[in-house]
């Protein structure tokens, strides 16, 4: 409020000598006292807003710390630990391994016999890589059923040929043939793009009849490097005869169609059978039927159901005559199946085949098979628990479920797949620290007293916000309710399946100091790891049904052909019979189990039953007593419990480790929901009104509304004061004029009286 000094109230030629401005200032100062009180209230409210904003920030920090702990994947991490059993060879020199969250916990003994190797050919060294070689002709590169022809001109250099090989594609599909070519020290180095042989069985395929000639060619070679046997050529219902319709050269893989014989139409696909089966009855000697190709298969296998007979042990086979001579084997008259041929194709191995013109392959030195020029493809071989395994790649992800092996070299190791709880432990430690920070903040604010009241009136700290905010939330109901609810959420049992119900079971508990009044948590890492390690923590025996979708719907409506019946529960030497009707609900079965009594003594059995998410759980109430279930009428089996399979981890608890994640996920989800109900600032509808969801956010909004209301009240009051001030100005201005007139009258009267007095004195 401005000071109103006397000059503002002066009238030209008129002066009362009274300080009207000082009088108005004193009046307005007294009138403005309510504004000062309101502004003090605003200061207090603003400090409270800051405190609640601090509280919200602390709660949000705790909420962020539990984000990872809500995720089920946090507790499914697995670690592959490898220990070398080969003296002087490190485990990383034998193999490395990674485990996914789905990996099975266990131990495997593995011996790497050999790594997979890609086929490689190294050519002859030339003096120059850019000089024309003067070679003219063609050659082909064949990999599996892909073939590419390389055409070389006299002007081509080693570098040019290298580029042509590197870009080689299958003439039919346009796909890369799978061979890499590099120029190293003026030598061509050709390698299969993939390691190993990648062997597959080929029994039949299709060829396209040439439209420009009488020769067709088999599109691949077998694992022995030769073209396969042909057992039959067929187009539609027509089977072609070897020697009459065609001839076949196995060394070149070429089918030549004979003049005058039957042939498939030009350009059409026809079937080629590379192997087949023949049923025989065992005799001392059996002779196969000569295939239509006129060629007996080079190899056979003989089986009887699941039994496979070994060549050299049980029989000998003459590929020239098709004759099988038995050494041992089954009894005469036994029905047998002979599988013919079974050519194997190496999809990763490449073959170089001469074409027209110069022998370019030999000229480049790519036909040499000595150790300096050729490395044959080989598959990886290893023994896993004594079982021999072969793979074409050194990266193996289909051998041990959820584990990827990377072979490095020969040697023996043990592979242990264990739970990797490092991330979970670290996240729990971070959560506990954040939770304790929040509890510390609550405890301090609830207990602190006002600091301003203890300061002298002239102490400048009384106006310092740092001191003024002390004690503002002393005994605040929102704070102590929050503390109470948080303590309940971390200590009360959860209604979840499995043997773990409380965080204290896995090492997260309220500290014992001062009887736990602080509400802070402590984390026992060893207790947590014991719960997470199979077989380390005792637990109550528990069986669980499938999730049935409803606990109040009759079971014969939930399960097809459910007719009811009896099952028996045995615990600690007592046994109860439960009779289930077809129309009973899951809730009915639950009630019957909880009321069940021993058939012999009539006493209650040590078992309890609960329904959680429409799953019926039957658990022992004694940690040292297991439950024995008998299901003569198949009632439990219809509900998902197969009593003949006690190792079914889905329906029968095996240990606590599988449930650590369930407990933490449920507990942290509950905490997250509660924190959200405190700090979320989103708006929600309550009836016809709209309010803020979070209690702390709502409290901040409420306090800010109070501050705004006081602002409005002060503004209106200031307007009233301004009107009052103007009224005083007008009133005192009029009084000044009135006093001036009175002064004038007084002066006139005084003058008149003086004159009269003078005249009277003169007359006398």
C-alpha cells in the first residue's frame, strides 16, 4: 500500500497543518492486516506443495526401481557355465555357450571330437593376378542342386576369373551357388560359404526334359562325390526302360534319351527316383529285383519295425548282383523292408566340373587334392552324454533345449545351465534402497517439529523457507497411511499359487531394529539365492489343477464327459475320500476338501484347499508331510492332475525356484498399482465429477486450488481497500476545505473583534 503524504491532500492557498496522509496510512495499515494473514497462509501452502512434490518424487523413484522386478523374464535368465576337463586346455578353447530364458536347468558332459570345416581349394600361384592367362573354355561349379557355368576368354586374368567365381549364380534360379572366391598371394582360394557337408537324403526329385537336345543331367552329386543311382524314370503313368528308352552314365550324371524309344515331352518335368523300397521275406539268401534302370543300388538298409540290421554283422550285400547273404539277423520267413539307394547330397560341398575348351580347372591348379591345396569339408562331431552327434555348423542350437553351443576345438567339458539371478539381485538391491529412502523421508516428515517456533523473533532464519517447512507435515495422515499400506504390501501373504506367498520367504523383510518401527527393508541375498536354487529350500507339498475358466460353473459344463467320482487324499497317515458329483463346481470341490476327515478316525487331515484364478490348489499344512493322491475314477485327471506323474512341474510343486518370479512379479505389481494410486496425475471420472487419480497428486492440486482461492480473495479485498482509501481521501480533502473555511471565518471574526475592541478603546 502506498504512503499518502500531506502534499497529496493540500489545497492551493489552504493549509490546515494536519498530516492527513499519515492518518490514512495508519488506517489502511490496520485495515490490511487480513491480507498479511492470508499471504502467510499462502506461504505455508506453497511450502506444503513443495513437500508433497518431494514426496511424489521419492515415490516415483521407488516405483521406477521396481519396473524390472515386475517383468517375469527377469527371473527366467539362465547362465551356461563351462568347466574344462581336458588338462591344459581352457574351456573357451573347446566351446562357448549361451542359454536363453527357456533353457532347461541341468548338467551335460560334452566332448568335442572335431570342428566343422568348410571345403577349400587353393590354386597354383601365378606371377601376376592381372595378366591375361590365354585360357579359353568353360567349367562348372556345382553345389547341391545348384550349378553355375564360368566362361573364360583368352584375355581374362586371374583377377577376372576370381570375380566371375565370386559372382557365380545358379543358371536355373539365379541364386548364389554358395562358393566364395578370394585372391590371396596370386592364388585362387575357393571355399564353401558354409562349413560342414550339410548332408541330406535324396529319394526322388524332378528333372526338366531338355528342349534342345537328347541329354538331361542329374542336378547334384552324392556325399561320395558321385552322381546317384537311378532306380526309375517316370512321366505320368509311363515308366521308361533303361537300355530301351534311355541310358544313364553315373560317372557324369547324364541321361541320354535313345532314338526310337519313349521320351517325356520336351520342356516338361518328369520324376526321377533315386531310391525306393522292396519288401522281402528273409531266406538264407535274398536277391533284389533289378531296377528299371538296370543298375542295382550301391547301398541298402534293411529293417524290421524299429530294428535295423547291420551290414557286415547281420548280412553282406553285392551291389553288382543285388544279392543279400545273411550272416545272422532274423529268423527265416521274417518280413523285411529293404530301402534302396538312399543317396546323400552334400549341400555345402562344391564340385568343379570341366566343360569345353581348355582344362581351366587343371590350369588354375584347382584339381590338386594334396594337403597344401585341398581341405575336405567335415561336419562337427561331438559326444553329448556319450551320444555321438554330427552337425554341419560349429554353432549348434538344436541339441540342448534353449542353449546355443559354439564349438572352438577338441576337448571335454561339463556344461551347467543354472539360474542367472544377477540382474534380479541387483534390481532388488536398487528397489530396497529406493524403498528405504522413501520410508526415511516419511519418517523424518512425520516426526519433525516446527523449527521456526524455536527461533528468536529477530532471527533471520524465521523467514528462510528451509526452516519454515519443518514440521508442516508432522503427523500428516496421508504420510502415515502411506507408510502403513506399504508395510502391509511387503509383509502380508499374497493370494498366489505355489509354495511362496511372502517376500520374507525369499529374503526381503522389514528390519528388526527398534521392532521395525522405521518400516525399512533388509535384503538377505543368501536367502534369496536359496529360494531360487532347486532343492535348497523346504516347502509344503502342493498339487494344482488346470485353470478351468470358472469356479462356479458345474464341472460337467466345463469338461467334456465329466461324470464325477471319488478321489482320495492321504497326508501323514490319514486318508480322506472326496466324492465329486458331475454337477459340482470347483468351489464345491474346494469346500469338500477343506471339510475332509480321515476315514478311519474322523479327524481332519493336514491339507488345505484354495482357489486362485480358477485353479484348485491342494496343499499340505505340514512342511514335513507329503500329499498322496489316488484317483481311481479319473476325477483329478479330468481336472489336470495326473497322479501317476508326480514330476509334472506344471501341476505338482517340485521346488521353490520356479515360483520366485511369480512371487516377486505379483508383489511388485501390487506395489506399482499402489504407487500409481498415489502419484498418477491423470484425471478420472467419479460420477459426474472429474478428479485426479493419485492421492498425492490430488493433494497437491487441492493445495494449489487453495492458493489460487486466497489470491482471488486478496485481489477482491485489495479492490475494497482501494475504494476505502479513495473514500478517505475524499473525506479528508473535504475536511481540509471545511477547516480552511473555518480558519477564514476565524480570521474574519478575530479581525472584526479586534477592530471593535479598538474602536471601543478610542471612544472611551
